[in-house]
């Protein structure tokens, strides 16, 4: 039967190990694209993804492959995003597959992200095909990596494919292992429909396009369907597959991977992980593994030019259509005026959104330092969830505060173990485990407060390990900590957008560092400006910005006109990014300065 000749798989890889390049080789070899249509890195669709070299949104491609047994097989290659913020999406796209290619760079070995995603694949009972890529590199050590895969992941790597996605070496072997090792989908086309939504995106003309994998039953245009988790009902208008161009078909049945359109207006009605069934003959149970994603990191986003407020609201509305894990609500800050408090899955998710708003919608933003969500227990028994430090009640009213913790996995060469442990200790980490992966690489596990990761962790890790560390984390729960709110005063007034919640033990050091930073970042004004850090009524750090009027042109002797113009333009550009707080002009960087230590 046709079902016996379907293979659904994903590619698991750490960033830069060659996932996109290998996907391109597979597309080429199966001749899914005429050569001139073949753009480099077909699967990474968005500009931003290409620029950052990371995959944000998943996609799927339908391929035809003729095996050496003479039979034609249908492959569905499902792409997965490669960053910790999106691990739920990764887990759902893996749940749509029966197998996965595990790509490991022959010169780098297993990295934190590889491991995290392999565990997701193992949890989903996938058949894993190890591929050791970049064997063309002089520094490649494929035998050693093979051993590492067996030792660290604990799967059989004896038939691992040695590949070079760059030259195409190994591609044929990979395709034939896909046929031979990955099981065909099981399920019955006549059973009640169960189709997994593993991605969904919003199209201006068509509404929501759901990417689905049919597990049981058959779905056809004209049918009435129900989303089992949200209970919403719709009528299917179209189904089809991506070749990678969308091609409409009569039906999608057991094992098929493709798209479904049903005049759905909002991606939140077509949630990743939800199960589609028929309204008239529903399945008994939804597919397992559904979760609603809660934002973990919040920040304030305010237009530099307050007349952009409506444009910013429109931009967020449109972005939310495509991103059910983005949250926002209006807020007003004394310092920054009207804007929005926005919630994200993690730091990368936040950066991507900020960049899209500035770039695609042309709105200049002032963003506040990101904050996690605190559980605050008041002495009168009330419990608050605080995602904005300036909303923290007075210290006297607070009984205890809990903060989110994560389990962090860090992989580094031996030489950096000391440096990594020092960072983790300084960041209030709790040592959990350390494991040698081979004679010179170590896997270190710590429990850490999420707020410490938000606060300068990546940068410190990178600079102290010469960029060799790889890092991954997962949320493990809330714990009580000795936390206090620290306010920053400019010219005697609290600047709400600069308040932070800090651990009492590091408050003094943080306060001093923020005050010094602000002193350097805020240009001199026509009067002296005191900068203070306070906890309750206690000033814990203080500095002064001296009064002075700066004339940038006084430095240009004589007539170099272009230089003068450049300086004036630079000054103008700088001004655009300023916000007046009370009587003080504060540049955008100042609002992020609470984030970095150095
Ligand atoms: P993300 O999309 O960021 O997750 O990265 P990726 O895993 O898709 O990696 P990508 O395919 O973009 O490859 C990363 C870099 O490695 C690129 O510069 C590729 O040209 C290079 N590369 C990929 N495969 C090979 C290979 O077999 N040999 C060599 N020498 N370089 C390769």
C-alpha cells in the first residue's frame, strides 16, 4: 500500500553543524526543484533567519525518492527550529515523524543543543540515523565522534553515515537508510480523524495555514472539523502538500504531512500541538503532548516617537497572528510614556520580535531590560505574579518572593571547566552534575535562576570560554529567594523603567555598576544630575553627571565640511534615540544598561 512507502523524518543538529546544507543536498538529489529555482538553504524562508543563520519557523517538504529496490517512496522532511526558546515546537515537529537524522559536525562533536533535541526525539520514540557531517574538513575526527555518539547518547552508531553536505558525499547512503531504517507510518485511513498541528502561520489572503500530520483517518475539503483542545470548529477549504511550493490535493490521509486551510482567522485557534478531528465523528482522545506555552521573559516596548503608538499596536496585532506565544498588553511608564508590556518564550524570541518591529514596521523602539515572572506572596495573604519590577509592592508588604529556576546544560572543552563553574557559582547556581564526554570535553549541569541567565549569562559564558561553550536550558519550577526591588533615581526622581529586582547579596554591586554605567551613558546636561540606586529608602550607590554644554563642532578646526556634516548627523541620530525623563535626556542604551555587568 501507499502508506508503506511513506517516510516522515526531521533533522536534528546543533547550530552550524550543517542542517540546512544537508537539506539542500537532499532536495537536489531527489530533484524536488529545478536547478534554477534552487535557492541556497531553501528551508530557511525568512530574511531574518537567513541573516542570523538560524531557523525560527518550521516547515515541511514533500519529496519523491526512488530506492534501489525500484520502488518510489514519499518522504516528508520536517524542519525544526534550532534554539532553546522553541523547544516545544521542536518536540511537536518531532512528534509528526517516525525518524530523525542526527547530524553531528565531525570536528566539533556533540553540543548541548544536539543532546537536548536527541532526548526529545528519543522521548517521541523516533528511529535515529546518525550522520557525521563535514568529514571533508582537515580537523574531522569521524571515528572519535562515532564513539562519542555511542557513549554520550547511548545509541548504536556503527552504521553512522560519513557525510559532507558540502560536496554531497554520503547523501545517497542517507536516503537509502531513511527507507530501510525509519518505519512506515501506522494508522487506519478509516478511523476517526486525528491530525497533529505542528506549526501554523498566518497569511494575509488565506488566513491561517496549519501544518499538519495525519495520524489516523482522512481529511478532505468541505468537511467540518474540530480543534480538540480549543473546541473551535471550522470547515476545511483546502488541503495539500509543499513540494516545496504548495500543491493542492484531494485529501490527506494516514502518514501524510501537509497543509490545511479552513478560514481560520487567528493562529491561536490553530495551536501547535492541538489535534484536528471531524466534528461529526470525533476521535475519542486528542494526541498526547499538548501544552500551552507561557511566556517566560517580559519587557516594555515603547515607541521613541510617541505618535507611533498606534502603529506599534498594529504591528503587535499582526505579529501575534503568526505567533501564539507572543503576549502583550498596554502599559504606561512615567519615564517612557505609553507602550506595551510584552511576553516572550525567551531572549532570542524577544530579540527577533524587536528586530522585526523596527525593520518590517519601521518603528523606533525603546525597550526596557527583560524581566522574568516573580511570584510575590504578600503579608496579607495575597499572591501576585509580577513581570515588571516597577510593579513590585513595598518591601514591608512582601512576605516572600519566588523566582523561576532552570536546569542548564553546558558543554565545554576541559580547559574551561573552572571558568564555567565560577560563572555559575557567581550566578547563584546549584551544581548538579559533571560528566566527561571524552578525554577533553565535559558536560556540566547546574540549576540556575532564570533571571541570572537573562542577565548577562550568554555574554559571560562566551567571553570566558573563547566561544567554545554550548548551552541549553529547561524550566524546572519556582523557588523562594531573597529578592529585593532596586530603584534608580535621576535628578531625585525614580525612573520606573530602570527598576530591577535583584538578589539582596548582589544588590550593592549591581547598584554601583548601574550607577556608574548611567553616568557614562547619559550625556552631560546643562545642570548637574545626581544618579542614585536605592532599596526602599536606603541609597546604596550614588554618582553625579557633571553639568556641561557640549558643542561637537568646536573640535573641528577649519573647513572640513563633510566631517562637520557627519558629526551633526551623528548628533541628530543620537538625539532621535533619546527620551526626556523629567528634565534629563536619556539615551536608549541607558535602559538596557541595567543588564550588563562588565
Ligand atoms: P542553522 O540553520 O544555524 O541551525 O545551521 P545549520 O545547521 O543549518 O548549518 P548550515 O547548513 O547553515 O551550515 C553551517 C556552515 O557549515 C555553512 O557555512 C556551511 O557551508 C558549512 N557546512 C555545511 N556542511 C558542510 C560540510 O559537509 N563540510 C564543510 N566543510 N562545511 C559544511
